[in-house]
C-alpha cells in the first residue's frame, strides 16, 4: 500500500489527543490522591484539552471526508462530460472528413472542369474533368504556380484578373492547347472565392470542352451553306440551261449544215463543245450542292471497285496504265449510295490515269481497320505540289485545262455524306495516294446500341485525339 | 403528217423545235404557256406532246395531268432545264414517254420522237377511240 503525504498528516493530527493523554497519565500518578496539587491540575487540563481536541478533530475529519466525496462526484461528472466532448469531437472530425470526401466526389464526378487558385495563383483544385479536357495530370497542376503551366495560360490570365482586379467572366471563350498540341475551345466562367471572414481567398474557374459543340456548329453551318448553294445552283442551272439549250441546239443545226472542211464547221464545233462544257459545270455544281441520300442500301465495296475498274479499263489501256489490286477478302459491308460511291471511285481512278499520260500503275487497295473500310487509290505520276494539296478539294479548283474543278469537291462531299473521310498524301515525283475511310456497318450498329463499347473502341483507335 | 405540240415559254426553244422537227417532216404546233398548250392539245389533237415544266399560266405537270384526264395514250415528252426529272417521284413514269434535259441534243430529240411515234403506231390502242369520244 502506498502512503500518501495527506495520510501521514491526517494520522499526525489524530495522534495529538493520545499524546496529551500519555503526558496527563504520569502526571496523575505523580499527584496521587492530592487532587488539588498543581500536577493534578495540569493533568486534568491536559485531559480536557485531549477530549476537546479529539472531538474537534473528529468533526473536522468528517467534514473533510464529506468534502472529498463531493469533489470525487464532481470529478466523476467532469470525467463523463469530457468523454462526451471527446466523442463529439471525434464525430465532428469524421463528419468533416465525410463532407470533404463528399465534396471531392462531387468535384470529381462533375462533367464540368473546376480549377481554383489561392491568392498567390497557386493551383488548389483541379478536378478529373479538368485533367481530361486539358490532357494534364493533376500532379502537374495542383500546388504549382498556375502561370508556369503553359497549357493553362489563357485560364491563368482570367484567374489573375479575378484575383487582382476583381474582374470575373460569366461566359467567356478561350482556346487552350494540350501538351499534345491539340487546340481545344473551352467555354469558361470565373468567380472570386470568399473566405469565412468575407475576405477574398483566391479564384475559381469552371470550364467545358466546346469541341463537340463547335464541330456541330461547323457542320450545321456547312449544311446551311450547302442547302443555300443547292437552292441557288438549282435556280441558276435552270436559268443557264434555257439559253444554253438554244445556243447549243442551233449550233448543232449549223454544225450539221456546214461541210466538214468549212471554217464555219470548225467554229460551230467549238461552240457545241463549249456549250457541253458549260452544261458539265452546271451539272457538277448541282451534284456538289445536292445532299447524298446515304444509307440507301448495304454495299459490297469490292464488287463496286472492280466494276469501276472495268468501266475504266479501256481508258487505262489507251494511256498504257495498268491496275494493281489489293482488296481484302472480308470487308465489313458499308451502307451507302452505290452510284454516288461509284462516282467517287471512278473519279479518283480517272484522275490517277490522267495524271500518268506516259503510262504507270494505279494501285487500289481496300482494307478493314477498326470497323471501317479504308480504300486507297495511288498512282505513280508526278505527284501534287504541297502548296496546292490543301486546295484540291475546294470547288472550282482545277489544274486541268478542261476540268470543272468540281470532281474532288464532289468526292469529298459524297464521302462526308456517308460519314467518312478522304485525304491526300503526295510528294513531287513520288505519286499521289487518296485515302478514303468509310464506317463499316458493324461500327454504325455499335454506335447506336452500345455507346460504351463504341467509345472504348474509339479510344483504342486513337479517336480521342 | 404527224402533229407535234410543243409547249415552252422560251421563244428560241420553240423556234429550235420547229426547225429541227419541221425539217424532220413533222407539223409543229407551238404554245407559249401551259394554258395555251392545253387548249391547243384539245383543239389540234396532236400525235405527240413535248412539254416544258416551268411555264407561266399553267405548270407543265398540270398540263400533263389534264391531258391524262382526257387522253391516256398520247405520248408526252418532258423537256426541262431541271436536273433529272426521272428522280422526281411526282411524275409517274407511265405518264411520260421520255425525259429530255436541256440543253437537248438534237440528234437524240429526233431519235426519241421517231421511236415514240413509231411505237405509238405499232401499239394497238383498243380503248383509245372510246376515250376520245367521252
């Protein structure tokens, strides 16, 4: 048993009456029967004092005991309170953690990008969508001075204005460039972050990728233009063909009447030939401005390509051009307009033949890639100069003396109407290759029924960039 | 002599048909608008009708429709500056013998007219006279 200092004091105090009695005892013996002796008086006084002190002490001790009991009760209550407080604190901590996690979840699952900075322009928030749009890893942004992240410079300037000048944007539009060099238009709004004491404590930008919207807008604009062009072309064609009918008709009559050797015959020949050329321009413009009714039927492209080659075999033979075929045996079927696609293949092959007046080889290949069918038409001709490669798909651009300049524009239009793409690659002296990509039927079905699978396929095929 | 009715609002187009078809030995009746074409069809009873589409007073296709209400047999050629009327579902192929897109090749015009009239002669028309009387 441990002995506390308080216990020693308590025992010492309790010993006082006993000490008084111990001293009074011998004095009584010494006084004997003489009760009036001084010794007897001292002894009696001591005994009295012992009695008094023991009573007093006992009372004091009881009071102290009671006091101690009360203190212990209070202590116990305080202890309980403390435990309760600690539990409450723990719960509050958990709640804060949950709230934080909840906020993070909201931020992360938002289909809107969020980027915030502190007053020193250090990035503090950069959610998943922000990372997806910008192509930047979160670690490359959070905790960094925003001005140093090159790809985010346009956003940095807006946030700096918010922090420094209090200038915020409700609906701005800027273009950022991803680390891979892709330009992305984004719609952005900024606001100032206010702290608990109503003091500004940074700024936040929320933004969205506008690429898809811009793309749709472009397509809509294009189809509006084409619709307008179509209407105009149809009216114009009608107005041109009526007088052309008379010119060409009477010229044909004159041509018949003039003798083969006559000068008049040469002139009328020219008029008739040129009226036919005007008619070709008018017809091509109409074809170009007319939307193809795609998805007409399921097509087997190999058969279509082979038929085109057969049509052109005589022209090719005259120019000593040979065909080299590489058609994959199992191509996915393509939904489309047979006569329009035939027009495209024939046009490309004819261009290839015409590019090699002294002979050469036209290679035609068809392969299946990522659910698409890719058709390549290559020649061994002189190639197309880099500076005009961008222009060859523009309407009325031609390098041929008698061309309408609409052939490739029509090809491009038809392929786009089929949801495909056409591109050219060429170098002087190394021939020219036109590559067409058309969506196969399976790819279209996936698009419609399994968006997730289609999206995954798109990313595998590099469709994201 | 076979009679051919030409309905076209372009004066030079009418001249051209008169010249080409007249030289080929046909009698050409010209009408400068749709209504005149229909009236001349009723009065002159041509063996063949050549119609433009876009004409004042009565649209070429309306003229065709009215002709067909009284005569199911007379061959009609549609000659127009519009692109490929064959694709136009509004025109039933049974009602039209042939489509000629302007500018017209005069050789083709002669060939088609000759062929259509020859076929009309060869083809027996049992209901033709009955319809004419109604």
